[in-house]
């Protein structure tokens, strides 16, 4: 146990405790993936089901979102009742040890039968993101990262791309109705003028995994929620990439800007978006 500056006793996880949670995370992703895939198959069979509704402009919600989050939350509560939980659909409490969960990232794709969506789970403890796990149920691709131990896809280590020339880059920009449209357009224009190919595939969590896996050279979004990005940011750093400082900027509580890229072209993405690169360890304040 360690004494914090505000005189609270903070819970500290040992290496063995993180080992246990890493093993559990892989099982958790597999079980949640089966549930999500069943919902996706039913969604495609039913077409535009009335179960789909909108939380806001371009913000879908399906029955599967709620079912997957309930499943994940129940399993975590049973396995580690002392840990806290923060989910996109049901909220929660960001305690010292907290599981941060997006049950379906890329819900618009899910709702329209596009196989580009995922389940994203991160574990924040000891002031830092310790574990990140993301799974695409349709492609059966499981991304896993652990602080200080690297990142992998289906158990095989991954690295960011070696891209160094802007004319060879493929960046992805995320967009949210909560961000200023003019800023997004300005960033997009700056990257295109510089010579990059700019994409948008509507799953920020997978976009970060693709940066870590060398499938993309960088991802940026002007405002993201923690459940969309914490695990993916860890994956990029563990795969040799550079990122913004999300936790250090209070992102766990309020969300924030996100940037992740292969090192040689990161400054170009940073300049175009106005999102600062971060050096050092991304820790909670």
C-alpha cells in the first residue's frame, strides 16, 4: 500500500495480481466475443431491427451493447469484487483499480452489418494502464498489451510500421459530434495536403490496434472517452509507437484528445491536429 498526496490509501496491485487479471482478461474477451457475435449474426439476419435506437446524432445503441456490458460487469464482479468498473453504457466508478469497458466500439458498423467493430477492455491500476485487450469477434483477432511486456495479436508480437515518408502514410481520423467540425476538417485538409492518405473506419479502438499492428501509421481524434482508447494507447506504446498523454491530462474522468502514431511521422500528425505528443509515463494525476 502507498500513501497518496491527498492522504487517501491507494490500492496497489502486485505483479501476481496483474498476472491473474491478464489471464482473466483473455477469458473475458473470448466469452464476450461469443455473445457479441451471436448478436451480430442475429442483427444481420433481422436487418434494420427496431432494437436499434439512437443515443444522439450518429450514436447508435443496440441490445447487444447492453447485454455484452452486463456480461462483462458480472464476470468482473464475481472474479474481482474489490475492483471497480467503468462502462460506456452503465457508467460506474473509476477507483484505484478499475476495469474500463466499451462493450461494442463501432456500433454503427455493427448495426449495419459491417464486420469492423470490437470489444475493448482496459485495466487501470497503480496509476497507469496495466492491461489492454481488444477483440474483433468476426475476424477472431484478439489484441493484448501489458505494461512493460509488449503487445500481440492472437499471441504473436506486433510492432508499429516503419513508415518514415509522409507520402507513404495512411492515417485515420476519428470524429465525434462533441468536437468542433471545423477543427476536424482543418486537420483532415492539412494531412491530405501534406500527402497522406486519410481514412475513417468508425471504430477508434480498432484504429489504435491497427496503429500498433503496423496496419496504419497513426490515429487521432479530438475528443474520445476512456473506454474507447485506454487499451489501444497502451498497445501502441508497447508496440514501439508514441502517443498523447491521456491519463496525465485527466482523460479517465473527462475524456480527451487522442493521438497515436509510428515515431517517424508522429510530429506531422501532431502538428495537423494540434494534439501534443507525450514523453514519459502516462500516469493518473
